[in-house]
């Protein structure tokens, strides 16, 4: 089973690239963030023609998360947590897996910049609320995969030049501590678990020739319950979609489960 996370930066603007990716990579489930549309504007028909059912928690012009799936996912939940600003940033579902199921949580964490504004306070509150909800979930389900755009650079190796991000909301120490707090509940950062010293990125800004110079960040993650580690066959950052015409500034991260 292949589960993919991708911040598409507008599902309608990237629809041709997304459909092309589906044809070439054939994921079972694609988790999308920053779809930037309400449900009424979502391209359900295009994905249906490609063989995928869509489950959408949208918002006009901003944010928004969605699953598209070839398999029968259940218990779609658009009320996973109370967002401090009422934004559409989390959707979850149950994925059938052998005799059990996996709780799949698709997130789009606030960016938080600039740090001297309420945007940064919102990010901190959002992370506190989310971690509390995961603590509650763990009481009834130990098979959890959290994927999405975390807007967090976990460590120095995860950015092309960490010195440029010391006072950035993606790399502030208290934000990275929240990421570690989440992981320490009983998860692993799956990419870093498999790739101890490999430097790869999931995001390149549109400005400053960032893609061409490989000035990237690793801010899209899969955080996986420790008891599922042996079930993970591989994890891969697929950079090809970032090289397309009119790309998202993020690229897919792919999780293969045995």
C-alpha cells in the first residue's frame, strides 16, 4: 500500500500535474494540503475519472486538506480538533490494514511567520491542541500515521542553511521542541528513521532560484507509531513533480507499507 502526502498549493491550479503524478506513481491514498478551495470547487470528477474517491475539508481561497483514495477508507473526520481560528487544517480517516486498521491523520500546520505577530501565537496554540488530541487518540488506537505539511524543520540537516532560519517560525527552537514532543509520544519521523544522515528536501521557494540551487527545506513529514515501524517498507521524496511546469513549491513524500 502506498500512501502519499503532498502540499499541492491549490488543487485546481495543479490539477494537470496531480493527475499526471497519479498515473505515474499510482498511490493508493493521496493526502493533500493547501487545496485552497471549498468542497464546491473541488475537482471531484477529475479524480473520479482517475479512479479515486475524494474526501474534502475545504476552505475558500486558503488552507484546506483532502484525501483521495482508491481503497475504501472509513470514518472520515473533519472535526479531529478545534482549530484556534476555525481553519480547515486536519482531516482523518481509518485505513483497513489486514485484520486491523490504521488511523491516518492529514495535517497542514500553520506557517507562523512573522514570529512577532499573532500568526506565531496561533501556530503554537495549534500545535498544543493537536498534540493533546493525539494523546487522547493514543488511549484507544496505537496504529497511527500522521502525514502532511508540518511547517517544521526538525533539525539543521533538514535545511540547506540553518543559519538563515534561526528566527524563522519553521525552525524556532520552541517549535522544534513541539515536534519532538509529538514524536516522543510513541512515534518516529519515518524519513529520518530510515535515512539517518541523508539530506533531502520537500519544499523549495519560488523565489531566488531556490529550486535550481537546491535551497530547500524538509518540512513535509510522515510521523509513524513505533509499533508500525516494521510494517514500513520504504519512504521516498519524489522530486520529479517539483520540476514540472507550473509546479507546487512542495513535492510528494511517499510511504510504502508492506
